[in-house]
């Protein structure tokens, strides 16, 4: 299909390098750098006003860049490259009084698809979202959640080589979220880099291979999920045969929770592990297991 990732081979990485944007005297995106790897899903998280939408708009050429650049395949991103991207903006841009299938077909043709291919792909996507029976209805007659489904279909229609999605799961029920995730995984299997912003940290934790945390226009943490998890505090669950209150006096140990014979502790550094273990063995050690932080915990730690 025209514009498909498969037709052009696996997509390269999408690189954001030192992006900067000002509104008047205020810098809203400040030296932002991260990479969205092909075939991986990157979560873009931060509070309202952190600069996520502004960054995405610069990536897509909607806003001018005041510093830095966006790279695609090791070179500067061009307008022709962006035409092959799938973009879901924060402000949804479909026409409420037009039939769903008509405007999806029109948007597909704008992206270089034939009318027949655009009609076929829009029908396939609407069927996957359970909207096959509503394809000839006007958009405004659909619920807000179903309108969101149509907006997602518009971003995916031309089988883009990269996806930049601003709050794509907002307003979707759990069934629609699962359908959306299935579609995104299809694109990931083709090697497409995907970045999406979200306030739903449980979804970020469930879906993302990588994470970019933004605060006040600056990157607070970025990288593969496993790397970020392993770089967090050294936390362990410890259980012995006696009351765990003894851990409060252990050197280099911060006690987060004690309940009976079990304690959750954080070590100041790895050197505190061995003496703690020795003391635990003397008290009938039963469990000493690392606690792997969720991405939502990593997010909260980064913003402290």
C-alpha cells in the first residue's frame, strides 16, 4: 500500500536534538533531547504545561523551532518525511458534519493513497473499532469516544512510517483502548517508531518500551524502561523469622515499611546490602527480593 512502512523497509529512529521553543520571553521547551527507536513505543509524560504538545508540534512542523533539530534516519527531518508520519493532534481536526467514511477517504487521498485503497483501509480500521455499521453516519452523531476512534483511524490510515500521538487514549473505554493497542502493535511489528503522550500512567507502564519525562520544558529522565527501572533506588523486601523492627538500626538502610516479620527497605548504596543480609541470615532469613519500580513510580521520583 502506498505510504506503508513495509513498502519502504523498517523505519529509522526519530531523533529530537536540543529542541527549544519560546513564547515571548518564556522558554516552554528547553534543550529537549531524546530518541524514539524503530519498533518501540515511547511514552511522553509530564504535567499539564510541561511542553509535551509543543514538542510534538515542532516535530510535526506545526510550530517553528527556535533551537535544535529533529532528525530522521540520521539527517534533518523534511516536509516529505512528515507527510509519511501519522499525527494525532491535541485539538482533534475532523469535520463534524461530514460522513465518517467520506472524510477518511479524502484524508487518505491527501496522503497519496488511491481512492479505492483509502476506502478499503478506512473500512478495515472502522471494523476493527466496531464502527463498521456507522461508517456512513456524520461524525457529530457519534459519541465522543467513537469520534476519538475515528480520529485514531485518520492517523493510521496511510500506514505511516512513524506515529506521533498526543493523548490518543483520552476518552476511550477499555475495549477501545485494547483495540488501539492492537493496532499500534501491528505498526510496531513493522518497525515503526511510536511516541504518545498520556496522563494515564498505568497505560504508560503497561505499554511503553521507553519513557521521556518532561517538567517545565526540560527532560528529567529518558531512556529504555528497563534502564530507568534499574537506575532507581535500591529497594528490597526482606522477611525473617522474627519481627522486622530490627532493620531500623541497620547502617545505610532506610525503612519504608515494616509489618510483622517483613520490611521494605531502601539502601543508600550497594555496600549496605552485604551487612544487611548477614544480619537477616542471623534472624532466620526467608526472603530478600528486589522491588522493581513501575514506570509511574519512576515518573514520580524524577519530578521530586
